[in-house]
C-alpha cells in the first residue's frame, strides 16, 4: 500500500473522505490579495511583529525564486478569513494562499504558506513551517478558468486550483511530507470522490478517473527544469514539491507495484518528454 494512503488512514482510521461538493468554495470563498500586503506593526505584539518579519522574509525568498521561473502575478489567491479558523486544516500560519506563475508555454500554480514560520512557536522549534510548498504546472487550463495578466480570480474555477488546494490540505493534515519524501522517494496519493468534485470532474478527461472514482497524483517527481531547493529561507531550507496528475491506468500501475512502480513511472514520464508538466490530452505511459 502506498505510504501516503497509509498515512491518511492513520489519521482518519477509515478511507479518506471524498472530495466535497463545491470543493473550490467549501472553505471561505477565495479572494485576491497583494503579495506585499502585511499587517500594520501597531496591530501586533512584539512577538507577533517578529513572526511577521520572518513571514515577510520567507515570502520575499519565495517571490525571488519564482521570479526566476516565470512571470509572477502580484496578487495571490487567498482568503479574507483563514479556513483554519473555521474548522479547516491547520497550515503553519493562518495564511493559506496560492500563487500564479506564468511561463512561456504553461501556467504554474503554487501554494504560498506551507513554509510560513509557525504561529505561536518560538526558540529552537521555530522553522520554516512544513519546509515545503507544492506546485503544479500545465498548459491545459480552460480559457474561462484563467485570467489575463493581472487577473488571478478566474483561476479558482480551474481543476488545477481545486486539485492543488485539496492536496495541500491533505499535506497540512499530515504535518508536511518532507521526511516521507526523503525516506520513500516520490510518493503517490489517491483522491476518492472524483465525481463529486466541481472543476475537476468537469474539466479533466475521463481517462484520468478510475472505475472506483479516484484520481491519482505523484508528489516529488518528475523533477522540473528549475531548482526546487531554497537554501536562503530565513529559518530553514524549503523544498518545492511538484504535484503531477497521473492517468487511471498509471494509478493502477502504482497500486500494484508500489515504490518500484512509482520510480518506473517517473522514468517513463521523463522518457516520453512529459516530465512534471501535466498535459490532459496525453496517453498513458504504461
């Protein structure tokens, strides 16, 4: 059994819950936020000001890196009220955001906040959150679910946002996955309840959904064409972890073969010239 599936079951004691109907709006509705927005110092205690300074430095490091990958939107997708304050999964801080990076032939969506310093933690235990951020890259987002330069709001209606947000919350519930990636290499994750999703069920071709109503992803590979290790974060290094959607046939291949199959699948995706980029009209490589 796949490691993350075991991990999920350890938390829930049962099969993971299906994707909620209206996943893209089940939490407080996402809104756009300027990446330069910060709380006014007089609103914060000295400890909170120190944490905010570290958070700002972390965000600046991420921004510098993503600017080398493509053209970053100034605004991110975020929330007026953090989902963690309304019963949702806890990220390291209350900031749960998603960045859009425009590349010459694709669009990249990345989490922004999984590597924030932990709220309310001081001293030796303080680090850059889960020491990771997730990203997904694809050229295949429908026109109605992507905005022109300067407009990120339509992306909340894309399969990429729905998938990334769901996986990010799963990772947050697990307390991050950097140790698992170091121990097991590329991981896989199954998401049940595909037919109950909104954008994903409408926008993904049928060959990505299994007969038992799941979709599968790889986490941690194939590696992208840019560095994924940020050593200049203020508290601890951070890894950028690719999220790669796989077909139903590839998921079944992984189900049967475990780690060896995951590694083989990564090799096949690279050999086919696909790498980490998700192309919806591609054929299975198994």
